[in-house]
């Protein structure tokens, strides 16, 4: 199973988005596609993503042009029968990976608008601009732009073993890579080292980048790393984690394959943590 939300094929046409005339032309085209989003869910019919255009729906955000130069937009809608949440769609591989990527973009962008109604500088009501990629304040002139919060997520190795942890709110048996938000003035590598130390007491030395994954819950960018431990004694932060432990390569492999005798598993296959464990197991 490929990572979810990473294969977005759209050309976002950033240079054209401020052009209101061009945008209006794209919105009115007969082949334009429109994605409906309600919270974390989208509308399906007979297993297919509903994308029929409706020019009466406003406001909309522009997503981009696909490989056939067809415009794609997205809008908020009310919850309705036939809606499926984006996590379930990814887990079940119910839609093509390209559509999941577009849904992640749509969900993240629309959610930002839901949370940015008023100016944080003067409290005036904001206006949508640049096809949804800017909100302008008519009161003080300040511009607000969509944000993506970077999260450093890391699998740690020590003498072949792999460090994984779990939170009490997770489903029974699931273990994952340790992760946390990158703080101001902090490198990705230092953020990962800090989070691992804070949650498990493990000191990490060398860190290498593996891959990244957009995560539209809430508009995060998961930055996947593998780190190499300088210590092995775990001191658990019980406010953050229910458990953290070292798993042998054999155990970790069973967790990836979901054959562990205790029912333990390494995150969900569509998530970056699962991929990081797989990559770590391939290292000599």
C-alpha cells in the first residue's frame, strides 16, 4: 500500500490564481470538477468521488489543473448520506492515490478558511483572495496565508532494535514512531531529537531524512526520519505515552506484516510511521 495523500497530480497554477478573470473562466468550464468536503469527509456515489460541477456553489477554492488541463475546485458542504472520511478511504484504498492527494489538499485548505474568519491583527472580517490561498483584511491591510505545521516523526535504531511507542487513546496493539511539532528556531533534526528525548529519555545522534507525507488532520506535513540512538535506557513520559519499548528486528517485521503473536502492529500501512519502520528494517 502506498503512502496516502502524497500523489497529488494537480498543477496549482500559483501565478494564475490572482487573475480573477482567468479564475472565473476555469470555474465556468463545462468540464470543471468540484470536490465536496464536510469536516474530514467527502461525498461518494457508487464508490466514486462526486465531482460534478455546480457554478451556484460559493465560495470555492481552486485546487489546480490535472494532467488533462481540467480545473479542479473544492467547497464546503453539509454532512450528507454517502460521505466517507478520508482516513477510511486511505485505509481501504477505496479511491485512486491521485484523488486522495487532491482530497488532502482540499480538506487542509478549506479547514484553514474555517479557522481564519477574522484578522488576528485588528479583528476585522477577512476576505478570500487568490482563489483561496490568501485572506485579506480590509481593515488594516494585513494578508493571511494558509499554514502547514511541520511535524518531525522518527524511528530510532539501536544495535538493530527499533524504538516505538504508543498513546493510550490509540487502538489496542498499535505502536508508532515518536513525533512532535517543530518549534520556532529549531531544525527538523533537533526537533526529532528533542521529542524522542522528552517522550522516551533516549538520546539520538545522527539523523537521516527518509520521506514526507501531507497529513490533512490538521494540515500537517509529516517529515519522516530515522535516528541512531546514543543511549538505550527508556525513561517514559507518562503524560505523552502509555508505553515505549525496543523491538527486535524479528518483532518489528511481524508488526509490519501484522503477524505478531500479541496482536501488535506498526501503525497503519497508509501512514508514514509504517513506512519508516519498513525502511529501518531494510538497513544493515
